[in-house]
C-alpha cells in the first residue's frame, strides 16, 4: 500500500523535455551509472551501448534522433531517445534512469509521455539484448510483444519487440509489390524465397572488401530484391520470414531493390 502511494505520487512529478547541449555531461553520467548496473541483470561483461558514457555522443545524437531528458520535479533523472523517421512507426533507441531511482515508475512514465508527444505513431518497436532480464520485464509490462530477433552482429542476439498503440488502427505495412525507387523509411515483411551466392566487392569509399548477396523477398502480393551485406547474409536464410525496418528502395540496372542501410534493421521474425 505504502509503495503504491509512492509510485502514484512520483507519476505526476515526472516530465520529459528536449535535452540540450548543456545537459550532455549530466546525461552521460546518468547513462553510465544506469547501464553499469546491467551486470546485475545478465550482462556478460561490464559496459553499455555505444557512447553510453560519453558526453560528446549525447551532443552528437541530438542531430539525428529525438532526445529527451526525464525530469523528476526539476532534476534530471534520466533520458529517452527515439528515432522518428517514419511518421507512423517509431523506434525507441534508448532509455535510462538514475539507478538510485530505479523501480519507482519513472522509466514507465517517461515512456508514456513520449507516446503522448507523438500520437500519430501507430507502431513502436525496439531491440534489447537477449540476456537482459530487466528490460524484458520492463518492456513486456509496457505492452510490448517480442516479434523477432535482431542478429545483426556476430555473437549478438537482440529480442525485437513491438507495440501496436491502438489495435483498431494498426500500422499498415507497405506491400512488397508496391515498393518504388526513391521510397524511404520503408517497413515491410516477407519470406526469403531465394538467396544468391555471396560475391566480394570493393567499397569505393573505404577500399575495403565487402560481401554482398541478393535475396528475393516475397509476400502474398509480390516480390522484391533485398540487398544483403556482410553479416546480414547469414541472417536471411531461405525459408526465413523477415522484416526490414526503415529500409530504402532504389533501382539498380533497372531492378527495384530494397536496402537495409545504416539506419535500417533486418529482423528474423518468430
Ligand atoms: C530499464 C529502466 C529504464 C527501467 O526504468 P525504471 O524507472 O526502473 O522502471 P519502472 O520503475 O518504470 O518499471 C516499470 C516496470 O518494469 C518492470 N521492471 C523494471 N525494473 C525491473 C527489474 N529490475 N526487475 C524486474 N522487473 C522490472 C516492472 O514490471 C516494473 O513495474 P513494477 O515495479 O510495478 O513491477 C532502468 O532499469 C534502466 O535505466 N536500466 C539501465 C539502462 C537500460 O537497460 N535501458 C534499456 C535499454 S536501452
């Protein structure tokens, strides 16, 4: 009873506001302390996601992502970062709360406030490491359902979650047959029905040798060529059902092809 009272009381004292350059140092400190506790919830080694303890990183990402500080009364107690490339689909990139204030409903409230800021978003997605038993509980409590795996890097397994904000207004995914050159922020699903033998190509910008393969992705209304690079190749096996989030479409030698790109993700659906 007493604990419940505290949670309800905090709820109304939490707000989120865009963070500024002047907040970066403080936020990097909170982020470091928050992610350093991952070792208690399953992390195989100390550390955190890229740039988690670096003030410069927290300045840089303001250019690309929607970055909010979480305030409890007037004190900064956390941060929350979203990628809003699509108008109706958004990705939660990161959330962290000062460890001393964990488990008081602040993370959940920050998340709800973010949803309220973007009422047009119908689908929220996010990834979290398989080993993290805290975020699994947190996101599932927030109504997220695991739809697949992000197997992006060797040795990495991330659960991929989604939340449809209003089941009566689901996010309408594009159909593969409708993809056209120039489309951006494309989220589609299909089955890998073919995959070419990988070939080596030299990067024009860096000079390094890369491996590329073409897969054919099919849904019930059409097909498209999906370009796979390096580690993505072993991730999309014939017969797998996959989702590409935030991909882009171009045309190569007259063939329309779907690319995952740096900001996109390839998810193996379950
Ligand atoms: C994940 C994180 C942001 C959650 O913030 P928080 O303010 O502590 O979370 P809340 O108090 O709002 O928790 C809401 C619900 O999540 C679940 N939850 C949160 N922490 C949990 C834990 N340690 N164990 C089990 N369930 C937990 C509970 O269901 C909780 O509701 P309850 O307390 O009523 O049971 C926080 O733990 C954190 O900063 N972690 C380190 C950074 C991180 O992993 N970020 C996510 C990846 S980007």
